[in-house]
């Protein structure tokens, strides 16, 4: 029985690690895969969305790690960029790149991995977008797998 559990754990561990990976695509089309370890090492924050408190890496740091133009690099054409956040279930939400950047917008947007002090429920893992400025959680994509920026022509 113990051997079966060890074999099962060995088989599922890589799948769990892969599930935490996130693809970031910058406006120039360059894609970068961030691992769960990359993301958990970034600065974190908590935000209140409705009655729930979410905690996770601050999204502007996630975007920077993925090669997105944020902070001092967010000027010129990238100011016309919008970001499509995709969940594992196919749900997508749109944000402007500037509204996700702490240098441009006062709201805090995070890539949550915890809610109310506990790990996200299985349905929402590995990541969920949470924004302090959203009054409703309708753009709060869960199961986030990809964040892609595009520039409006």
C-alpha cells in the first residue's frame, strides 16, 4: 500500500508542478513560462474582493518577471496595450496593461494562491486574479494559465 502511494505521488508531483506554471506573452509576442516557484518568490499582497480576502504575488511583479513592459518601461505603444487573462476553463477577462501596473493605478491586483487564509479551493487553483478596485468578482479569473498583452492598433 505504501509503495502504491509513493508511486502515485511520484507520478502526480510533476503534473501538480506543471499545473502551477503560467505563460506570459508580452506585447511583442515573446512568451515566457513562469513556474510556481518563480511566482511564489515574488512580493505578495492581500486584497479584499467582496467578503473574501485573497493573498498572492502582486501582478505587476508577475508581469515584469514575464517580460512585460511595466513601471518605467510602460510608455509609448505599450500604453495602448490590453491584457487578456485566461483560465483553465476557457473563461477570459480583459484589463488595460496600465490598470495592472502599480506605478499607474492605485488598485492592487494580485495573482492569488490563498483565500481567507487557506489555499484556494481545487476549482480555482493554481492562481486567481483578484483586484482591490473591482466591486464585483466578475473579472476574477480562476485557474489562470495564461496572461497575454496585445497593443491596440
